[in-house]
C-alpha cells in the first residue's frame, strides 16, 4: 500500500506544470497574516493565489504581455 501511495503522489506531481519557488520566511509569514483576514481571504483564498496575482500585476505594470 505504501508503494501505491508513492506512485499516486508521483503521478499527480508529473501532471502539474507548477514550479516551486522559495520565499523568505518573514515574507511568507506576512502573506499568511494578510490573507488570514476573512475579507481578504475571499479575494485571495491561498498564499499561492495571492503570489500569482501579485506577480502577474507587477509584470503587467512593467509592460510584460502575459496572454501570448
């Protein structure tokens, strides 16, 4: 049964095209604290969602076209 679980985790990870990026602990704690507010958590349900939106907004402000 352990082998099956390991295979399932491996198969799920191969399907995702995400890249893991390390963030400073203090920044991670700040984001976690910010999105813990109930009003904010509706807009940003997870740290990943918050970071994705923040980076996309930053890149768009710098003139990077993300829809190509």
